[in-house]
C-alpha cells in the first residue's frame, strides 16, 4: 500500500495553499459549463493556450470539453517585458507560436489564462486575433486577480476572483516570482507566498 500522507510530498516553504486539486477541478468544471453554454458542435472554439502559465489549465479544459464539442487547441508564448523610457515605463508585448497571419481566420478564438490582472495582455491578443480575422474572440481565466487602477479588458469567463491584488501566486503553471524555485510552477496546487 502506498503512503499518500502529505509529509512525503514537496510542500513549498513560506506559502499557503489557496486552491488544492479538488478546488481547481471544480473551478474548471464550472468554466467548462460556461463555455459549453456558448459553443456547440457547429461553433467549435479554438482554445489558444497562453503558455507557459496556461498549459495545465488548457489541457484540463480541453479534456472536459472534448467529449462534447471537440475544441481545437493552439499554443502560443506571450511575454510582457517592461521597457524603461526617459519619462515612463511601458510594456512591450511579443508573441510567438503562430506561423501565419491567417491561423485564426474564421475561427472562434478562446484565449486561456491561468491568471489575469490588468487585462493588458488579453487586450493585445484580442486585437491581434481580430486582425487575423477571427470569427469571434473571448478570454477565459481560472483566477482573475484585478489590480487597482484602469483595466484594459475583462475576461469573458472567470473561474474565481482573488480580491488581493498584490498576492504572489505560484503553482499549476504559475511561476514563483522569487528565483531559485523553478519547480514550483509544476505543483498541482495554487499557493500564495507568505
């Protein structure tokens, strides 16, 4: 018999578990129900997994939707790099992963995020998808963690809202902000740093 007590598994120091696997599973089930209410076999979504963070969520969501509507799945890498200017700091967005400008033409793009905050990256990708000729555009996030101030766009589908804007999350694809903990993004639980 295998001992499954938590003392035999890696538990990150200086952290608190916010969502364990059963909690995440329930959030994904609720998101899948929301998506299924808007899509059908005649209107199949293309899940665009914004990696690396959304890799686990996209796979889990695609499995949930697969037996009903068989979504298409695309992966793209998205980076948000702050560029210092003479008077302000701006964000520079770079995308990679699409080889042709028409890769979303006529398709129903559903961008998948594990976590959203200001919505700037989502807005950028929505504009890019529109320019590519997407038939429709929506965003899905497991955790919406709004930061005070202006919001570029709101997610179409939200699993849960975290009202602690400066809480540093990690696990289930989300990388820890502190260096030296690369394995923490691979955890099946979502933690907050303490």
